[in-house]
C-alpha cells in the first residue's frame, strides 16, 4: 500500500543536508554505542551509491533504466538467476561479467558469470547465485556490441536486470536498503529540458520506523535543476524507487536524474 503526499517526522537528526550527513556519519564511524550493556561499534563502513542517468519520458511514471522493450521486476523471494543475451551475438561469445546482489536476509553476494561460448542467446545459470533477491550491480567486463544482456528466471519470463546494447552496466533507478545498517536518501537532483511542459519525479520509500511505503511527488521539474537534500533514513530491507513522467503529452524529451544513497553498516 502506498500513500500520495507526505508528512515526515525524524528524531535525533544531527544533519540538514547531504554534506552535513556525510560529515556526521564520518564523525561517528567506529565509535562505541553509548548504551549501557552493549558493546561494539555503531558501524565500520560508509558506502555511497551515486546514480546519474537520463531517459525519454512517457505519460506514465516509470523507472529510469535505459531499457527498451523490457519490464524489470523485483522478485518476492530468494531465487536462482540466469543470464543470456537477447539475441545471439558472435562478437560476445563467452564474454564475462559479474553480478553483485542482495539476498532476502540482507547478505551481499558477488558472483562471476560468462555468456555461452558459442550462442550468447542460450540461458546460462550463474554458478552459486541461488539466493538472489535484489540486484546491486550487473556488469560486463567489455561493452556489448549490439544487443542487451538479460538477468532473469530460467525462461526469462521475469527480468531482474538488463545491460543495454552498446553499454556495459545495468542502471535502474531503484535501491534496496540493506538490513544490517542505516540507509539514507541523501541527495536528489532532477531536470527536464523544457521550461514550459514540465515533468514529475516520484520517490517511493518506507521511512525508518514506518510500516507502509509512501510516494512523494515533485511535479514541477523544469530546465532549472531541482536539488533536494532529503537526508531521509529508509527502513532496512525495503526498496527506494525513483520514477519519472512527462506532464504534457506533446512533450517527449529526456528526463535527467541524479541521486546519492548512503549506507552505514
């Protein structure tokens, strides 16, 4: 269930923008919890995920993925995943890559894979990738010559990730918050070429402490970039999803989205 419109309360917030959030997390990294009877550090690592991509808008809100003709879905439980190229491309025979993903328990796993040695459209199991839940990174070691690479179930009736043609990395405007730490939507920057026919950015997330997800809409994105220092803490083990759409059917143009997710664990 989602809710349009939002009112958010955050307690013990010691930062006000992207820069001060990074400074705050850096200042407490490795320090002990200040609670009687507990031991161990608050966290040892701070990771930053930077996304920058553009996509032609439609009249419906869609994730930014640079994917043509494929619908990417999220699995509802642990799954075994398979890789193939959409059509057989001799130039990519046996090409290698890597999949970095998260299981439903929050474990981060990285596995190497190779396309089929003589027919890249032949489905290949990714050895050891048997508890897949959400993709974090899907990379080819070399750029694809022609057609996209698909990550999915055994018959690819469900697609979990796509590396576009003439590219080497899957980019989707979705992030799965790890379960063993803190995740923040730190900064969002969005722009649209037109100053008159504006576009909309939606951000769907579950705030830490909440049960239900909510959708926040920013519906006047124009050619002047909107920079949003949200610094919102996300509930562990939930998805953050960014979508864009155009507000006028006559204006079909590129929406540019940049965002930073910060995780401390």
